[in-house]
């Protein structure tokens, strides 16, 4: 089972690739190939007839037989003069290549200064977000039932990011409509972030949700894939984090937006503001139900609400 820790961000491959994007670079010169240095071929005396009464030394010294062995059996002589010309040509080509390569490196440095890289990435980001699908307002989203943690965190988000947090937006999936918990929408950039708060189980039924399946991975992966296909992003917090670290969670959102819109680093895995929480499995979620896990970190007024739901008949039936 793969390990996933909250909070985590899912973004499209196109957006993640912007972290390594550089301005268009010149074509690098090709280094010349050194001439092939062949070994001098030796005659193969093992295949020549040997004569009785002629000693091996005399056989080697026989110019006629040696010449015949050398030309007929090997058929090639190494041409040192031709190789010497090749070496001279190669040295001249190598000298010219080094001059070209120095000019190439200088041009690369000129085109990859920090300000030019930033302009390049901003332009690419602007084009990418321009093609992002705009969220859709719907009355159904306004009327849908929200969890206690969602209502709690929305107030904090709206206060921190005035005019950019929406709770009544939807997006169309492959076969149905999805309702994000909250949407951060910077209309100037058309930057859209679906902010989700994941709880381990439904409070009134005890049904495990947002867990990792050993075979399929995260049960939210398919939904997230559809969202990033719109050139949106998905940010997921664990419910416990927004109650125990609300300020850090708000700073995390702020840093995430800065990485995209200002810093252009897209290093989402190393924001490191919120303490990590391991994403749970289905068995973990069922154990949490029995332990009243969600009530353990909520404010006192919400603990009463959650425990009342735990005691309901509907909840007990859901555990069976």
C-alpha cells in the first residue's frame, strides 16, 4: 500500500512541468568524431603452407612469401599518411567546435537569467490557466448539506482570502456532478484550487471514506484525476489538521498560491508548514469509528454534536 500523507496536492502534469521550463535554447554544436585508430595488421602465418627443410626463421625472412601473406591474406595495409591527414583535420575541427561551444554556453547563460526564466514560466502559466475550465455556480451546491468541519473551516478561509473562497461551485465529471468542499478561485489568474477536508468516516452512518484501498490506492484518485483534467488543482487536508492547526493550514494555502503565482517553484511536497498525518486504510477507519476518533479533536460544542450522532440508531445500523 502506497503511503500518502496529509496535506497533499494533486496537479496536472502540464503544471508540474513548468518547474523545469526554460526559454527556448540554441542548438548545441556537435562535437567532431576522432578518426578511427586502426591497429597495424599482422600476416597470419598459421594458414600458410610450411615447407620441409625451410626453417621458421628463413620462412619469415622470405620477402616474397611474407609479401604474399600480408596482401593476400589480410588484404589491407594501414595507411599512416591518410590517418595523419585525418588527425590534422580533426584537430582543426575540434578547435572550431570548442569556440562554438563557448559561444553556445554564453548564449545559454544569456537566455537563462532568473528574470528571463521567470518571464518564460509566467507566460506558460498564463496560457495554461487561460485554458482552465471556469467553475460553475449552482443553486444545488448552496443547498447541499455540509459537514461540521467544512462549515468551521470555511469561515476561516473566507476571512483569510476575501472574495476568493466559494462554497457553491460544482464541476461536471465523466458521469456525474461533483461538489468541492471549497474552491479557491483567483479570477484574475483563473487559478482554481479545490480544497477538500477529509474525514475517516461519515459521522451518522460510520461508513469509511477517503481511505486507501490496497488494490486501487486512494479512493479519491479518480475524482482528483478528473478535476486536474480541467487544469484545476486539488489540495486535501485531514479533518484533524484544520481543527488542531488552523493557522498553519491557512498559511499552507497561502504558500501554495505563492508557489504557483509568484515564486513559480511548484515544489508542493516541501511546503512543510502543517504537521503530516498518514492517510488511513479502510480497517483503520472502522477502528476509528469504535474509538469516537472524530470527537477526540473537535471543539467541545462539536464533540457533543458528533457523540449524539454516534448514539443514533442510524449510526449503529451503519456499523453492523
